[in-house]
């Protein structure tokens, strides 16, 4: 412990003392020496606590830098920890604030593994508990629900409507079961989306073939400007104009029309004469 890593040092110390069964030393001051009239149980309790405190004190001092060893070498474990907490309470407050932000703002991304997300949430809750902030089961449940993506909305609705009361491990098991049941439906939905985007509808396998056949049709060649401007008369066989604009064609057509009119007039005169003579 060098002063900058107090919280990490405190956490690691707690792991060791828990394994040794001596974590109570940091929370219990050593009582006064029992008097001559003390019972055997009182003397035994005092002796055990003093021996445990001596072991923990030596461990704490051995894991400190020399300057802190000199400062606390004449104190017991309970007093050392009490003073250290007072010295680094600001540091602990900042870490508690950051840990609380991690627990309340953690969000699971759609499609990511549920197990790793739940372990991350549990780690945040355990960290806050080590810092002295313990969340009730109901609050932990609400924070976990709020961190889930929209694909878990049906589970959340059913959970609230059923008014379930579950421990955190039980909740984790229910969520994992829901995730395993949800994966086949999710994969089927994703497959349908891929088929539609790829141009093949699951309901009609011929759609893609039709689109492909349509796409293979040869587009008509555009008419070039030169071909469009090439004019040729099929009457006089000269270029530069169409038949309808040909002077020769127009003149001959006019002559034929006049000839037909003359013939029609003669026929009318003959018919008139014929019918008059007959009568």
C-alpha cells in the first residue's frame, strides 16, 4: 500500500483475511485486558482476538511502503484500518461513484452473449458491496431488467405481470433459458431478412429467377443521331428528304388527282345523257 492504491490494497487484504477466517479483526477493537475475576470464556475470547489482531497487523505492515510502516507500527489492525479509511475516504467516495455509474448505465448490446453481460452486472454489484453500498435484490433486479435490449421485452413484461420474486441466481437462470429459446426464432428471422435483401423471398422462390431473367434481357440499341438524320426518298431514291416531302411525288400525285376528277365528270355526263334518252 503506497497511498495511491488503498482501495485495491484493502480489497486484496479482505480476500486473504476471509480465507484465513480473521476478517473480523478489522471490525472489532481489542477489549481491555480481563480482570482477575474474569471467566475462562472471556479470557479465551480476549486472547484469541489479540492473537488474530497481531497476525493481521503484521500482514498489513508487511504490505505497506516504509513510510506507512513507520506511521502505524505501534498500532493494532483495527486502529490502522480506521485511520486509513479516514485518510482515503475521498478516494473511496470517487470509486464508489464510478462503480455506481457503471452499474446503472451498463447496457447489453443486441446480439451479444447474455452470460458475459450478467457476470459484468454481478461484478458491479459485488464491487459496490465491498465499498459499503449493498443493493437490495429488488433494486438489483430492476437494474438488470433496465440493462437488457428490446429483444427481452416480452420476458420483462411477463416477469412484472406475474409479480415474480426471485433471487439473483434464479433470475439469471430464467434469463438464460429465455435466451436459449429465443435464439432459433432470432436466427429464423435473420435468415428471412437476408433472403429478402438478397432478392429471394422465402414465400416465392421464383422471384429471384424472374428478376435474374429480366435482368438478362438485351436492351434495345439506342438510335444514333446519324441514323436518325439519314433521310431517303423511296420514290425518287434521292437522299435528304422523305417521300411525303418529295416534289416529284407531290406533282405526280396532283396530276393523277386531276385526271381522276376529269374521268369522274365525263362519267357523270354520260350517265345523265343515258337516263334522259331512255325516258
